[in-house]
C-alpha cells in the first residue's frame, strides 16, 4: 500500500501535520484533502476523537 500511495501519503504524524492547528485538522477530517476522502458522516464528537487519535500517534 505504501508503494501505491507513497510514504508521504501515509504520514499522519509528520512535521506538516503536527504544524496544523486542531481546527485545520478537523476540517481535513470532515472535508477531506488530497488522497484522504471526506468523512462527513462523523459527528463533531467523532471528529474530535479522530483528531485525538492522530495527535496521540505523534507522541
């Protein structure tokens, strides 16, 4: 899968992601960006949980 998407496409804990605000990342989760599809079916609470998970991976 990494060969198909490229390693950069899979890096959710890189400097670029860590430099984004929570609001920016929640917008990306909800609306999608690049190869990540929109997740509009998630509630605001589920979006915050997904954000928390992404942030926890960077620790």
